[in-house]
C-alpha cells in the first residue's frame, strides 16, 4: 500500500477543520497551513498532481463574525461559511505563494456531482487548473447547500472528487475519535487502541 501511495500521480488530500484552525476562537492557524503546504509542495515537486479538499470554512468564519461557538441554525452556518471561505482561501493562497504556486477555489454542492453536465464541468475545471500549474482548493459550497443537498462531510466530498478526476490516491486527514481498522461507520470496524 505504501508503494502504491508513493507512486500515485493524482492525489486528493482532504484536510479536516481541526488541522487548519486553532485556539479558542477557531481562527485559521497559518503555521498549520504552512506545514500542510510544505508537504503538498514536496509531493508536487516529485511529480504528483494534488487537489486539496479543505474543511474549515464555517470554523474560520466564527472569529471574524464575533461568534464564540459553532452556530446551530443553517442561515448562520452559511453566513459563517461565506466569511470563513474568504479567509481560508486567502491563507491557502498566501502559503502556496511562498513556492510561487497559485491556488484556485472550487466550491461544489451535491447536485454538482449528481448531474452529468455539471460534474463534467467540474471535472474539466479541475483538470484545466492542474494543467495550468494551479493547486485546486475544493470545499462544499456551504453558502447555498441546503440540508437536503449537503454532502454531509468533506470526507464524502473528497471521495467524490477523487472519483471525478480518477485519482490514484485519496488521503483523508480527518477529525476521527480514535483509530480504526477500516471505515469507522462500518458496523464491523474495530477500534485500535
């Protein structure tokens, strides 16, 4: 498995919110993003195409809005995502700029991957960004997604993006309460102490 991962040409990496934010106000932690970008840049330098699926937009919007906790209502979550997405994209751009690398933001909803023409357009955009040497930063378009349309989490979004672009590898850096021998949602999954 390690050899297959090491030789993967097209890689989708999903980054969980807690890997990007820090402190009691959930603000974006530039040092964390820099460390991730350092690793992604090293992988790109070895010849891989990398797409990042970034969580954190709602969390990143809390501090600028003066909110001390994650909102419960959909409208406030969407407002926080709107503000947070700007801050998050700026940080990804700032960090990749250290390597003279441009990023492009791609916001998707479940209906974008469920309709053939929209999925094809998303696929073309992701492919073209990579051809242009741009690192795509993908997130769910929380500002327009409704509870009926939502991916549910960015792990699922990352899997759909990996399928969409025929990725060789999908790496999930997620917030999981412990380590399991397979998908924790699988009823037969065993916790590894």
